[in-house]
């Protein structure tokens, strides 16, 4: 009966209910009005038909058997009319009444299209019913008038009018009641969502909107709200974890820095030591800044905020350039770096973050591969994703640690002494997820094979320029 | 050179001022955006150093106002916003270079000198060719010769040398090399730049009595035929 749009708002429910009731009532009024007028018209035409039959009958009697027989016929008519609704009057040339159930020819009448309309005041002054009549004049000047009282039809009309009014009133009450019920149901369901939202605003993120299991619009809304809440909880937890980690991991280098500064203060007469400490201190500060930057980039990638800065760029060129950058490092360690980078592979994404991710993977591979080892770097495009693969034949990572190493600040015990922020793989992982991809870690037998998989996004801002 | 520093942090501004004066420049300091805009419009400066977050008038708004009035003085933007998008925003507003805090003073100095000498000292003797002393780089044939003798270079070495030669007689910092040559907007935490330059130096300077690639202590590198 009621059609609701998908989005419902508190006040909208009322407006819609009212609007619907109004439409419903208007349609009922229209239908009943039509029925009323059609019935009235039908009643009138039936009356006219009956009058015409009697006139015709009277004419034929007069024509065949004369005035006396006509008088008899009229008396019969009067007798037959049990309800007393018909009116007959027969007058002679002078207008004197010959026979009839009415005293004389009516004096005051309206005339239209062979039909007369007049009031019969003599009968009952209070009712004053309209009479519909037709007259006929015979060749000798005698005139006959046959009429019909509209008292019955008037009553029928009045009854019908009352029925129409009652129907409209009933319709209004029913739609009003139904509408209130409807809006009540909808308000109650929305109220649940609102209560949950208030709790969230109050700081409780561990809540869920209950689902009714009906798979309707409200369940849809509820499940969207739940997904949103889960995402918010995830972000808040991420933020909390990040700030905990920042606090933890920055204390150590800050402490080292402080000790160094104290050392300078305590040994003012050893210029060599002062220089050495200051140099190390500056390096430490640079390291702290880079750690901070990495944490910010990871949070930014995890929050998905960087997706607004996506561009289409030549990933082949970026990879080639990063490999070139690290060639010197590899050759210092006598590591053979092989690469297989097809030209013209374009990616849509955050260029600086992807560049850093590839650099992190290659940097890790070179750091953890012993002298004389080998590394292979490859780029491959598939139907739905692009893969940047960095594989080494170093010691690798035990499979149990594949998830652990993606966590912020996690470092394998034996590699703690190597330089690094402990954020490299976390960043790659976050960047992969930002591009709807993943960071795959596999055993390279021996060594580690790291694959940065990036989803190919269909809606790229522009077609890649021809190479 | 006459330089205006618009920076609201007093100790930072003082540190920059002292450093620039030591390097032989004249420095004015302004501590808010409105005042800075007034000074930059009223007087003639060779370079402006503008912090992004300023009281009264935001740093980027200041630069936009300056540029829309036709002022073309080189601007170095200082900012604590490290994201690459922020850098792009800074450059789009009319800044010529963008330096993220905290920075080394040598970095700031090198960038200011690069900005003010931009286009002036580029070692371009002919089209498609760069030249510093007897070192000639042909950009079309991708070849490098010194004293007419061909020096074979790896692609990465060629890129590095090209950037250094385009900034001949200017100090180029490690960060400038990372950004300009490799498009790296992060610190890779290795001394790879130093290793790359020393490898390049072996190829360019070995066997010649005059060095062209100079190390500037605490700052970076410089390619010059006139010594460091």
C-alpha cells in the first residue's frame, strides 16, 4: 500500500504518511463522486423513461377509443400507483380539470426540452418536492400532464451523499492510523541505529547494530553502519598501536642521543670525542626523523588517505631506476642482481609510496643476503594485478614469521644489529593494501621471495601515454 | 645576496639568519605572514625563505599573493609537512623549492644558492651538450668525453653526472641528488650516494691532474672547473 524511498528520516516518515493519506482520500473522493453522479443520472433517465411510456400509452388510448376511455385509463394509472409518486392531470380546452390526482394544471413551472419542473406546494409545504413532468395536447384541445415526484430519488441522493462522506472519513482514519503505525515501526528501527550512533559518539566503539535477518533496507543500513564501526575501530586501534610504538621505539634512540649529549658536557677537554659525538648525534636525529616519517606514511597508507593523490605512472621506469640506485650497493657486497623488467607497464597509484616500497624490498634483500649471493628483481603484469617481485638466496624468514615481519617495529632477533627502522615491510604491506593488493612472502628455497602485488584499477584517470 | 626570512619560530629564524650571515648574505627577518608580505613587496630581495605555517597570513597564501602581483623573487618554502602531496601543493602555489623540517643548514644554503643562480651557470655550451672544463657530456648520443677521451659510464652514473653538471659550480646535497636523480622522497638510510659519487669520481677524475668533482664537507658535492 505504501511505497517508501530507501532513505528514511525522522520527519520524512511523517510527511510521507500524510502525503499518502491525502492521495488516498483524494482518490476515494474522486471515485465516489463519479459513482454518485452516474447513479443520479441513471435514476433521472429511468424516471423520464417511465413517464414517456405512460404518455405514449395515454396517446394511443385516446386515439383508438376516445376521451372517455382515456379518463378510465388515467383512473387506472392512479390506482396502480401504490406509492403515490406519479402525478396526473387532464384538463379541457378551458383549462378546467377533468380528472387527476392534482387539483389543477400547475401555474408556475420551468420548461426545458419538453420537460416541466415544478413544485407541488399543496402536498406538504415543508418538503416541497420537485416534480418532473411531461405534457401532451390532444387534437380537441384537451391536455394531459404526467409527472413523477422526485422525493424518492432525492432521498436516495441524500443517503448516497452520506455514504460518500462516511467513506471519506473512514478512509482518512484508516490511512492515518496505518500511517502512524508505519512511522512508529520505522522510527523504532531507526531509533536502534541512532542509539548505537550515540554510544559511538560517547566513545564506545565496541557496539553493533542488531540485524533482524530480514535482508531489507534496514538490515542493509545496519550492516553498513557495522562495517563502518569496524573500520573506525580498526583505525583507532592502528593509531593507538602506532603512538604506543612511537613512544616505545623513539625512547631508545632519544636516550642514546641524551647520553651522547651528556658525554660531551662531561668531557669538555676532548675535542675528538666531542666531534665524534656530535656527528653521531646528528645521524641519530636524522634516523629518528626518518622513523617518524615512515610511521606517518604507514598510517597514511593504512587510513587510505593517500588514494586521493593517485596518478598513472610508468612502473617499469620506476623499478629500473630503483634497481640502478641499488646496483652500487649490490656490487659492494658482491651480490649479483639480475632483473627482468618489461618496458611500458603502467600503474595507477601513489608513486612516491610505491617507489619507496620497491626500494625497501630491494634494500632488505641486499642487507640480508650474504656476500656473493644473488638477487633477482622482476615485474609482471597479469589481468587483474601487477607484481613486483624481489627474490634473494639469503637466509630467508621462517614461514611462522611471515605475518610477524609485517608488523611495525618487528625485527628478527638475529638481524637486530643491522641498520633499519624495523618499518620497511610494514610500509610495503600498508602500501600494498592501499592499492587493494598484498605483500606475499614465500620461501625461495633458499631465501625469501617478496611479491608486492598491486590491483589494476579499472577507473584510471587517463590512458597511459604511448611509450 | 639580500634574503628575507619569514618564520615565526624565533630560535629557528635566528639560526638561519646567523648561518646566512656567515655565508656572506644580508638577512631580514619577519615573524608573521602579513608583515612578511609587506616587506617582500616593499623591498627588493634576491631570495625569500618562507615558512608554511605563519600567523596572520599562511605561507602559501603569502606566496600566491606575491606571485599574483608579478613578483618573481625565488622562494624556498620551509615546512614540517613531509608528504609529497604537500610538497606539490607548495610548488604549485608558486614556491620554487620545498625543504622539510628538520633540515641541515648546509641543505638550506645549497638550495638557496641553486635557486638564485638558476639558469645562470648551467654548463650548456651548445644544444644537447653540457660542458665543465674539458669534460663534455653529449645528451643526444649519451656519451661523455674528457679531453676528447671517451669515458664509458653506466646509466646510473650518467644520470648522476648529468644532474651535477646541470648544477655546475653549485653545491649539490645528497638529498638534492636523491630527489633530482632518483625521485626518492625518503631517506634510504645508506651511504649509497657517497659510494655512487666516489665511483663516478674514479672514472671522471682518475688519470687527470685536475679534479672536477669536489666533496664539500658537511654539505655535498660540486662539479666545477674552478676548484671547490
